[in-house]
């Protein structure tokens, strides 16, 4: 198991380097530069001023030289300084926003697993029943519902019309004057709608995956043998069938991490949540290359860690894999 884990970790390093190279190239090939935003609206900014800015940011150097300089800083965990007016270190900006995005995504994943796995199991065991047909209808609705439209709908009805939930931010005015328990509840109250929006599409997909996997597993010969031996149905489903049905789901869960992080851009912008998604959107609009690359690296690392955890979970569930 240790050798299997070490091999997976070593394979992550060249993969991360390849991701950064492609991302760096694509970002710089996009039209527009950070200097454009600082000079186009300033009638006194001439060509010389723009060239000085390009030299200050290192944009006048060849692309490979810029990438090499960036990789050298990355080796020391230095993401550089933001191109924005505050010129703050990129790492400080990310550290401020990362906990919020990670918290929302963890809550979203927890909600997805908590709801989708039982629904998928029941749908498979009661195939073609009214429950199965109802969940299938809800799944299609979930797949077809755009997250931005759902966010606006929930904000308008539950937030504005009924007044049940806040519609922006993660803290209320006067948060610092609340007691510890009320502060925790205030944050939870603000995160209910974003977590629901983030988990809605995943609930649909994961429940269908679980249903499909369970239908395939319960049709296997070893399940028929277990039932023929007189084992209780609870033991047959809970121990023999469920463990094998979760194997593909583990892989899908690891691969879904980048989708959850990417989806943060939408609901964090709509709900005005100060997370990595909102920071990434602002960085793209400002052509803030160091900030964009820093967030992409963090996202890539989290994605690779998610895939690693999926591999480890797969190996723990199936002993044949860790012996390869």
C-alpha cells in the first residue's frame, strides 16, 4: 500500500507541471494585458508609460522566460505579487479566501453523499416503482436547471419574498457584536442557499451513478450466492453489494472536485461570497496574471489531491488494486 501511494504522489509532480505550463500559455495568449486596463482610461498615459508598466510586470520578456521565472518562484511557494493596485502578495489573498470556498465545497460534497447514496440504493432496489420514477424525474430537472438561474430564483423567493435567508455575503452587519453561538449560526444561515445551489446538480448525478452501479452489482453471481446461502437482505446489500457499488463512485467523487471549485465562480459571484471563485473572477476581469495562476495552481493541487484520495479509497476497497 505504501509503494502504491508513493507511486501516485510521484506521478502528481510532472502532471502539475504540465497543468501550469498549459494554463500559463493559454492565459497569456488571451487578448488584452493588465497594462491595457491602466492606460486605456488614462488620456495622459502614453506609449512610454505602457512600456514601463510592461517592463515592471516582466511582460516584455519572452513567454518561456516569464514561465521559467514564475516556476522558480513557485518552487519556493512564492506566487508573486498581484498586479492590482494594492500589490499584495498573491498567497495572502488566496489564504484569505480559500477557507470559505473549501468549507462550502466540503459541505456540498457531504450533502451530496448523504442524500444521493440512499436515494440511489432505494431506486435500484425498487426499480420501476413510483419512487424510482419520481427520483428519475427530479434528476432530469436537476440536470436541466442552470445553477445561476436556480440561485436567482432562491434568492428572490426564499431570500427577498419570504425573508428566510440572507441573499449576500457570509456575515451580517454587527457580526462582531454577536455571541460565539450566534456568530456560528449567522455564518450557517448565510451558507444554506449557496450550499444548496452548489450541491443541487451533484445530487442528481451521483444518485443516478449510485443507482446504475447498484443495479449492476445486485445482478452479479456472488450476490445471488449470498442470498441462496440465506444471508439477511440487509447484510447482502449493506456489506456485499454496497461496497462494490461504491467503487466507481469513489473515482467520480475525486474527478468532481474541479467541477465543484469551478462552480464556485458562479454562486460566489451571485451571492457575493468572498471566496476563491469570486477572487478568480475579479482576477480574470483585471488580467491579474499572478493571481490567476496562483488560484489555478491551488485548484490543480486540490484536484490532484482529490484524485489521490480517490485512488487510495479505491485501493482500500479493492485489495487487487494496491498490489499492482
